[in-house]
């Protein structure tokens, strides 16, 4: 088959199915995920098959009686297959499919979700609408689509193309038989290039089995190649599934941040110095939500903290010192560099070994000098102490085991007791020796906490919360007994406190 013959047939197809409109033709190609080269390959195979057909049947005479007999024995091949209208959303991961299904069950807009997430370009642009014929789609999709009641929504189903959520629209249409006079040539009643090619395939079914077999092998080989290409296009990690929605959300937040900075009087006045206290506050609120297991609050607080990041990055951009893209790429590069056990050939089988590698990389690759390089002075005291201790540990300066750290805490407590005499009057300047010894006790306690993998800041906060809840419960217990806890002597207050403590231990 020559290129000229292929070009001529392609022009014929454009005229027949698209009224010669090249724009509509190319839109259909795009919607079906095809290239013109793939179409030309199909046309070349079609022309080759027609040539074989003509040569094989050139001396064959077929009467009307032969046609009728063949038709009567092969009616199932020529009837108009059952069809129905559905809506569907195609995604790559089950996790995203489950999320979309849940949203739809809760009243989500099918068309909007299809346009946002569906990987089927032909139906996504139509809000997921699709007309299918029985037997013309992959088996799992076909079976589910024709088993649904009108309006029924299917849970996600798996095919080789990904995960589908399907909803049935009008009732399935009854099957109609094609006119018998089209048996030997098939019918040209489809409305697209791919459907036109399907008609050609049905034409060839009337050819001798050996001819059809050779042609089917040729097509199957090419179909396998295309299927492999489809698989490659759909083979992505789960994060690729939501990349478009995620990118849109992040860009929208960036645009909102810029708008607020430009148009809000309060935001216009902010500097790094004035905004950082809010950043610290939001960080603590994130920590509280995470530690209490309040997922809804955590989502909300993470949003507040994310906005702080956007705002500070925007201030950088205004000074010409960087922007959010630099921030994102910088942390990406840093994380890759500090994880050679993931992205390189360094071995690190434990979390402790990973941290040792981090400190080594910071010193050797990032040229950080000194044992206590880059320890922020404005960290909360407990976290500052822990960070300093970690720096010392990185160079081998620490007790060999937990027992040594606990013994050091005992020794520091003993030294504090030795220095403590009479209690000083309230609101007076403390004794310098008391400050030093108590500081040593706290530092030693942080060291024990570090060896136990306990965050001292969170541990102290949790202890404070327990104390507050027990006091509040002691007040309730006293009130239930007809007493006012705050007016009771210490012994009675302590009795109710112990009761509250026992309750919380249950």
C-alpha cells in the first residue's frame, strides 16, 4: 500500500465523518488519545485487508440466497448491540476513586468531579457522559454498566485502564437489528473515526477464516503495542492522581496571598518580624491538634500554617531574596541530599543511623562549622537544650547508655537539694546558685527524655494538661459532695485531687 493511497483514504474518512472539517477531525483524535500516525497505520492495514479480500473473492459469486443464509446463521454479529447512556470517572488509584465515590454519595457534583479528575478526555469534557454499546467496552466496565439500575452509582471498579466510578443514566435501549442488505459490507452509521474503523473490522468478518485470522494477528500485534502505550500512560504513582487538583489549590492560595498582601490594609503592613509571632502560634496549634488526635482541627490548623509559609515566602519575593518556588525546590533538594540511603547507596537500617548520616552530611557536604552549628537561639528552652545535646551526640560526646544519663539526673537533683535552704519570699530575685543547679536538673532531664525518645516540650505540656484536668475534676467532685473545693483546707483539696487522679488512671 502506498502513502498516496493511505492519504486518499484518510481524506475520504474526513469527508464522510467530519464533513471535511479538519479541526473536528483533530479534536476527535485528541479526545480518543490517538495520533494521526496511528490512524494511518490502521488505514494501511485496512487497505491491505481489502486488497486481500478482493483478490480472494474476485472469482466468487454470491447470490441473494447465499446472503440470506449467511445472515440467518450469523444474526448475532449484525444486530445493533444494546446501548445505554452512563456517566463515568476514570482515575488511576483506588484511593482517589474511593474519595470521589464518597463525595458523590454525599451529593457531590458528578460533572464537576469528572471534569476535574477523570483521565478519559472524551467523556471528562462532557461531565463524564458516555454512550456505550454492550460488548464494545472492557468486560468489567461492560458488566457493571449494564447491571446498574437507572440513576444507580457503582462503587469503584478496576479495569486495565484504572478505576472507574459509573452511574447509569436512562434505561438501557433495546437492541435493533441492522438491515440484512448490509451483511456483506457492514454499516457506516458510527459518528467518529474509531467507530468507522470498527465498521471496517465487521466487514472483514465475512471473509474466509484464514484471511481473517492473518488480519487479526496483524491487528492484535498493533493493538498490543497500543495497549502497552496506554498502560504506560496510566502507570503513575498515587500522588500523580491528584497532582492537577493539588497544583490548582496551591496556585489559588498563592494568588489569594498576593491579593491580600496587595489589597488588605492589615496584610500590607506586615513584616517578617510582625508575622513570625503568628507563625509560632500556628505551629503550636498544629502540634496540639496532632497530639490530641483531632483530625478536623489538624486540617484547619495546617491550612493556617501553610498560609504563614506562603506569606513569608511572598515577603522574600518582594525583597528579591527568593520565592515559594525557591522554597519548594530548596527543601526538595535538601531532602534528597540528606537521604542517601533512599536516593543513593548509603546504608542506614535504623532511625538512629539515619540521624547520624544527617549530621555528617551537614558538617561535610553543607560546610557547617563547629559542633553546635546552626542551632537557633530563639528555640523554646527545652527544644534548644535537646538540639544542643543532639549536636554533641553527633561527635560522640554523650553518656554511653541511658543508665549514665539517669545517674547524671540523680546527681544534679542531689546537688540542687544541697544548695536549697530556706524558701525565699515570693516575687524576689532568685539565688544564682539555685538558678544554676535547677538549670542543670532541667538540662539533665531533657537528656534523659532524649534517650527515651520523648519530646520534652510535649511531655511537659501533657503533664500540665493532666494536672489541670485533675484539678478541674477535683472541683467537680467537691461540688457533687456539696463543697467548694477552693475554700477547703489543703488536706481536703488533696483528697479530692487524689480521687480525680485515680479516676484518670482507670
